C-alpha cells in the first residue's frame, strides 16, 4: 500500500515537472486505479492478519483483558 502511495506521489512530481517545462502532462490515472482496485484486498489481508494475531488471546485469554473497541 505504501509503495502505491509512493507511485502516486511520483506521478504528481512528474506531472508538475512536465508542466514546468511546457510539456503535456502524462496520464497516470492507472496508478490511481491500482490503488482503488488493490484497497479491498489490502483491507481483507489486514483484517485476516489482525484476526490471526488476536485469535489465541480471544479464545484462551482472561475475559477481563478483552478490549471491546
């Protein structure tokens, strides 16, 4: 996810440099689309990882140690 965000920032920099030299800006909309398409998978993997990390604590830990938030 951080790499995609880095690529979006690089695209902005490239476009600003192209504008500075009077060149027509390149269309980097596919990079934005990549972020949009990847985000649901990222959220799934992140949630699955959190579940995996906490599952043992939920099943075998003390009831009073559970954080409902």
